[in-house]
């Protein structure tokens, strides 16, 4: 266990969450500049168990939607459904 407990999920962490979901390649420094947090705060937020749980669940949904879209396209269907 870390010396200091990780921050619990807070609504203000949504900006970090959305930014990193939109572009997972975003660096901590870029995320910090975009959200007003320091890089160390971003690190603590994204490594917290609550954040990880939210992020994994969202990535799973996104990946499932992408898979369905690809399957529809490969089957010759339209992708606007």
C-alpha cells in the first residue's frame, strides 16, 4: 500500500478521464496542462484503483462498440446503426 492513500473517484476527475479516453497516447504532462492539475496529481489520479476501475470499464465498452462496427462493415452492413 502506498504511503498516502490514492484519491477516491471524484467528479472533477472526469476531465482527466475523458481526455485519456479520447486519446490514450496523451502524456501526463499534456493531460496536466489541459486539465489544470500537476503531473504528479495526474499520476496519482490515473493510478488510483477507483480511476482504473472506471477506465477499464469504459475501454471495454468502447472496444466492444468498435468490434461490432468492424463486424458490420465486414459483413457488408452499414455502420450508422
